[in-house]
C-alpha cells in the first residue's frame, strides 16, 4: 500500500506541479512520452515515463502469457552456446509470444497487437520497465537504490531525477544483477556481494547485495554513449572555447603527450575521445581500457584493447599493465590509456614517453596541483623530475549545482616537474582566460617540429578557422569529423580554400 502511494505521488501532476521538459522516444516500436515535472515543495524533479496503460483483464492475460513463456526465454538466454546469437533466441520467443497474443487478443488490429507484443517482450526480458530508461539517450546513469524507493536517473540536462518506475522486490533487483553476472562470467553471491561488469551494449554495471548496502540491493548502470561527443558538441555546449580547443589540437597534431584529469563525472573520457579525434590518419593508435568507451573515427589506424578479469579459478586475467607492456611491441605511434591507477602503469607510460611515443591518459584529480600530488605520492609515487617528460595537463570540472561540465585548466610542465597554467576558467564569468605564456610547448614545437614563431601562429589560426567552420556547419558525427581531419592533414590547401569560400 505504501509503495502504491509512492508511485502515485511520483507520477501525479497536480495543480502545484509544472512541466519543465517533454520529449518522445520510440522504444522497440512503442511510442513513449517523457515528461520532466517539478512538484512544489519537492527538491527533486520527477522523470515521468508514459507507460503503456492496459486494463485489469488485459493485465491478467498478459501475466498468464508471461508465466507461460518467460521462464523458458530466460533459461534459454542464460543457457545459450557461444554459437547462438542472443537476438535470434529473442526473435524465436517473440514469435511464440506473438502467437499467444493472437490467440488471446484475436480481435485487435495488427498495429495494436504488435505494440502489445513488443510491450510484453520489453517488460519481460532484460530489466523490465527500466528498459525504457536504458533506451533514452538523454540519460547518463540509471540507479536502483532498493525495492522500496523509485528508480533514479541522471539526466544530461536536468541532473538527478526521481522516476515513476519501481523494481517490485529485492529478489527482482538481485535477479537482474545475477543475469548480468552470469552472462559476463562474474561471481555474485553473499560471499561475493560486489559486482562490477558491463552489458553487451557497453553500459557499465555495478551491483551490491544487502546487507553490504544496508537499505537493500543496488544496481548502478552508467550508460555507454551511442553517439560519442565531438569537438563540435563541446564548443556548442560551452564545455570548451575555440581558442583552447585549437591549442590542444595543435598539441595533438605535433605529438605532445598529455593527461586529462578531473573528478568523477567531469567528462575526462569524453574529452579524451574528442581530442584523439584530432590524430593524423597515417599513424598507429593503440587504446587500452578496462571497459571500452573510446570511439574513434573509422579513418584512423586504430587497435582498441580491453582488460580481462580472472575467472572463478583466478586464471586468465589480462591487466592494464599487461596490455600497456604488450602495446609497446605493437609499434604504436600513439598510446591511449583509459585511466592510471597504479605505480607500475604510470612507470610504463612515462617509459613510453621517454622512448618516443605520444601518450594520452586520464587520472582522478580536481586540479593541476592535486594531479602533481597524486602522481608523486603513494600509491603512484613517480619521481617529480620525471614529470617534465609529460607536456600538458587538461583539467575537467563538473559544477555539481548546475551539472555543467567545463574545461577548468590547461597547464604545461616545466623542467623539474613544476606546472605552469596557460588557460584558467573564470568561474564567475564561465569563460576561459589566458593565464600565462607558453615556454616549454613553444620551445618543443620549435626544436622538435621545426616550426618558427610565425608558422606556429599561422597553424593555430588555421585550426581556429576549421573549428569555427565545423561548428557553423553543425558537423558532429565522429566519422565526419574524422574525414575533415584526414582532409586537413592530407589536402590542407583544398580544405582551407573550401572553408574560406574559395
């Protein structure tokens, strides 16, 4: 009874409420309306999914169909062989569900019958009604805190929101997590109550069991971006300004190494993905991640690699360090690393820089000074003098109050491992300001790239023109950006004429 009240309170839009946003989704051919509602007196907005409403008798019939066939579907999905495709198994059972629907609802027209069948398939397999949330590209995070509270989501525009969706029981929350664990070969039980994994879609999943989380079982799903961020998106969204973006592009062009740092959810990986889109097409790129998140243009010579956890016998692990060490034998020009966590990983990365490779990685830290402290103290503990081999640090920041992400600092490394801030975000105006003149970067470009002062300035000016043109044209597909970068490096004169209208 209490839960029913919670659903009504979360879902009801009364006189003291107002709608802040609304949009439509198409989920498995089911039209779904989403409303973001602010209720007076409540601090958190509500994400309302317009679920397909069915009458009482229809619900009873649907439940009977589910009981008749869903257990068989779940068993077959868990018991499938490697040769069997999950989608083909689902298709087979969709046919069975469709046949039962026709048997029970023969008087319905074809469109309504198909929609009802899709509704049963969607809410019976996977995560039930949470599947609507997982199909919304505007959401970054979907979390279940326990069976008593509503599912919560993190919206790209509106931040944390309550929803009108619940997982009925703690048993069902555990069931969802167990399915993921089995499919990915993970142990998840009272003895192993913490699980970190990812779905076939690339979404990252963390799950915990009660009593480790004292309110109940939890599931946290960080959604994999189907459409990766591009530099166009970031400039249009005011995450970064054109001048800073052009400066970082120049650094990527001339093989300078950099770390992208920031707090959780600050957009480190997104920025890493955006900057690596600037890489020339004629160089070999190796990326190393725990969970595949980097998405580079098809035009690049790119080999993505992913770590592997040990099996239940403790065998078969492929660590970040294993992949980093192995990548040096693959003749890479550029090495991208998802995140540095340990001393050995940092040592291999800095060794790679010393041997002439360009390296890009992320690290948890809130600013430049904290980054230096993290790198030079346990558990990473790199000698400060070695830090000078790194060229740049880019700091990302997320304003927890507004949810807005911005590039916060860009700093170059001086001899001796001291940072010098070149760009600094003014938090009052929200604009990036020049904080100092480059010393080591300009010197590196002159000595190693053979560029003069005037050539460096002209190169930067051209890059600014290209970025302005790309933003003006609204080009924000990762492969289209890749094609423009390829043209910039191979047919520069032609591209610059096209941009200037020549």
